C-alpha cells in the first residue's frame, strides 16, 4: 500500500510540474507616445520570492510556482506597480506598459539606454547594437555600422571597387556567419559587396557573437556570428524618411512605412536608393578614389500574428552598378590595353523568405517553426581585361521544434535542415560550376538554474554531397557568480566551403592569376573562448568591465598564397598550422549624466603556414584601441558623438620580387582615425552633420604600378588604411510615430 501511495505522490508532483506555467513578455514605458523598453524592471510572483528582471530589450521569462497565486507584480523605480493575473491565454507573451507615479508629476527621471550592450541573461555573450547606436554615425549601410565597435573591423578590400570586408577575431569575414533575422545570408557571390546590401535605416538592431554559435543555424560560424534584425511591420515608426549627402557627391534616400491592416495582419515597405556620380582623384594616381555607384533596394514584408499561429514572409530586390578604374575610363569604351583601365560590376539580387511558427496551447514554452529562403544572385563584371560573370541559386529550409524535459529548466530545440547552393562562374572563359547540397539534423539542450547557471549543448550531423558526413559539437556556459560578476565559456567546431573566386574578387583588380594546386577540402576549425564581465556601481551609475579571449585552431584552411611572385596567387589546402588568438578588454560608463564613455583595446595574434613557412597572416591589425564618447543634452535636444580609433601595424604581403619602385614596406604604419557627428532633435525631425576621418589620414599610393595598370606588377588589393581623406556629410531623419 505504501508503495502505491508513493507512486501516486510522484505522479501528482509530476502533474504539478507540468501544469506550472512559464510566463514571458516585455516591460515598456511610454515617452511622448513612443513605447521604449525598460531594462531592470522587477517581475515577482505574488506572495513569493520567485522573480526575475527584464533584460536590455525589456523582455523577461518567469516560471511560476504551482499552488501559489498566479499573479505577477511588475515594478520599476518612479513607476506605478502593475499586478497581472496569469491564465493560460496570457502565458504566451505579455506586453506591459508601466505608468509614471502621479505623485512625481513634477519630477522627470530619464536615463539613456546603452546602445552597445551584452545581455546579462543570455548564455552566449551576444553584443546587441540597437538603433540608437546605429544613428551615432551616418550608417549608410551595414559596413558602416561598426564604427563604435572594437570587436568588428571593417576595411576596404581594394582601392578601386569600393568593396568592404570585416574581420572578427583577426579572421576574414568569410569565417563569420551572417544572418538576417536568424536565416543564413550573404554567402558566396554576395561576399565582396554584401555589406552594402543592407541599408542602415532598415536595421532595427544587430547582434554580434564571438566564436562558434548555435548549431540551429548550421555549421558555418567559425569565428562568430552577426545577425541583422530588420524593422518590423507591427512595431516602430509609421513613416520614416532619411536623406544623406556628402562632399564627394554621394546622395542617399530611404523611406520606410508600415501598415497594420487589422489586429492580425501588418505589412511594411522599405525603400533605398543611392547614387555616387562625381569623379575624384585627390591623390593624383589617375584612378577614381571611389567608384561610381547606383543602387536601388526594395523590401516588402508581411506579418501575421494569431493566437497560436505566427507567420512572416517577404521579398527583397536589389539592383546595383559599380564603375571604377582610371578617371578617364568610360563604360562605352573598348576594353583594350590601349584605353584606360576600367572596372564594372552589375548585380541583380532577389531574396524571398517565409517563416511560420505555432505555439502549443496546452504545453507552455513549446512551439515549432519552419524557416525558408530562396536567393537568386546574378552578377556580370569586368576588371581591366578580366571578365567575371557568375550566378548563384540558393535555397535554405529549417524545420525545428522547441519544448522542455521534466520542467522548464531543461529545454531543447531539435530539427532538420536543408541547404542548396548552385554556382555558375565564368572567369575569362574558364568555367567553375559547383552544385552543393547539405542535409542536416540537430539537437540543442538548454539548462537554466535560477539565472545563476546556464548551459547550451548542441550537436549537428550534416551530409554534404561534396565532403561527406560532418559532425559539429558545440558547448556554451554562463555562470553568474553574483549580480555583479559573470563568467562565460564556449567551445565548438565549425566548417565552411570556400568559393575562392567570388570571395577574392579583389585579386581580379590586379595582374595576378589564380592557380589551383589541388582539389580543395572543406575548411574546418575548433574555437574556444572565455569572457569575464564585472558590473561596478559608482555614484548611482554602473561601470561595465569586460575581458575576453578566443582561440581558433584550423584543421584545414584554404590558403590564398600571394607571397611567391607578382603575377600569381596560389590556392591550396593548409599544410601545417594555422591559428588565431584574440584578446580584448572593454570598459563602459556614464561618466556624467547623459555622457557615455567607452574604452576598448584588442590584441590579435594570427599566424598561418604559407609556402611551408609558419608566419604572421598578412593584412591583420595586431592592435586596435577605441575611445567612444556620446553626450546628449537634457530634454534630448542635441547629441554629440565622437570616436577615435587607433589601428596598429600589420604585416603586408611580400613584394620583394617587384622592381624597387613597386616594393612595399614589410609592415604598415600604425595610425589614428577620428569620426564625429552632431545631431539636433526636433519634434518629428532629426538633423545631423558629421565628418569621418577628421585626421585626414590616407594610405599613400594605395595602388601598386598605377602608371601601368596592364603591366605585370599592377595591384590594387593591398589596402591597410583609408583610401580617401576627410569626409563631411549631412542629412536628416523624419518620422511619424504610430499612435496606439
């Protein structure tokens, strides 16, 4: 009998656990009709000590204790408490807006939200860059979104096409996985120019994670992951207009508008156009300092939000043309070595996506989701006498289910995915076609213990039709020593398939030719990282100190060897060692009211085996320092932003085989860059004036043998510093807020 009573008690306890609800939502304040997230709001279950706080986006999640009042109390200093009853219908997602205390009508308590923060609650050390941070600079596109970041470096790929590239952990951007709203994007043919495909005014936020990331998104995040969140159809301004112009003749306009058709359906239209039509040659090398560019970018997205069923879908189209080279070149000219040297790149890109999700009504914190994306990328281009035409057809699909085991402390996400990439490349009548399919399955386990310890363990198994079975394990952990000290650690494996020509089109703007010495294997590496964050309360403000270290070790890497002679790039698999060590420290503090100060320093140690020599990898800054300051006047009338970057020296590719006049130093010099912007806030307007590269620092003679562009020593791809001087710009933003 006792045995049966014991079994019944166990069953009863399990039923109680299952019936326990997890409530999630967001806490907001209302300022001038606009809802802004409240960070650090307290959410406590009535008559218990069971509680949590909202994160930097205002969001929270709380597991309710069974047999206790199913109410939560939401509180924040200077706001009225809000008590909310939780039933099954409310458990999905609450939207709570706190009201100011009536007794404090004569007092206003305002605080600026940091624009570049690491969440205290996320297991991964994700750096969230919000819209306010993006607007501290002109931020015309994604490539200009990291001016105040010590984590991500952005530089020109060459001196003639205007293409930009990033580095993370001292590794090229191809080792960082790009996502748009958690769907992989900007791979393959989009690599050289993809940073210019995302207008700044379209972005709601950017999330940057170092090291290997979640297995849910595939196996490609070897150095890190960057996720872009676009503006949503059901959130934000009803109408937004941005116009920009600079002294070199670049003009840009953006228009975003959204409509809520009813309580379930909403849509948004995002438009972007830019034009650079002025020819400039300030350094006198007879080459355009910046190419002529015209781009039109259109994005229409839809959202359906039912009680349990959610869906988003949209289509985006981009058309862009770039024209560069010698200042006298015209695209109507015959391309011969008797005419000026010219470069032309014409791109048409179509993206379509669809996401659908369902939240289970009878099992809290459980749902399934289905992501799909289709891309057509068509590019025709020429670089002097080189012709390069390419097409890419890609399809991505990811089906996943999320739920929990035993209780909400033990959650899991599992699913299957499929990826198709078809490439058709024609380089000077040499055909490089590639058909790659990847079928995969994954499972990820999340453990959370009262916000003090979090663990994410993930496994993937993929079959690649070119490289066979690929096994991807990853592990992330976070431990809160207390409210002021957080430790994070991560480790895992990553892979990627190299698309050599598309990822190195800057080589085409030189006299060099690609020589493939062997069949290329898939690139693979292990990455391990550790970070420590300390929060120190000083004068009622919080000083945030962060230090991290990441190590990447390659098992195989595709080597682009330009060290042996002036007219050949040898491509082969790694034969030896290749590794990256990156150490960074950062401090952020509101020094005075509304005056934010950030300091950062990073050291990179990156070496690889090139031509049987283990050496420093070329074109990687050893050091980077950053000072970022932002001041906003009371009542948000003016804002002044200033950042100064110190860029350390870097090893340059070997040019000893060139004639003496075309040889470079072994190392580039260290240099400073300074950017500033002042913004005036009016009722519905923001007017801004700024300048980039205030020190007017430029790389001298960025093009080797610019006087003989069809000769054997011509090379425009060794760029280690700015290619243009001071850049003054101005613009305005106009917005009409949505009224609830």
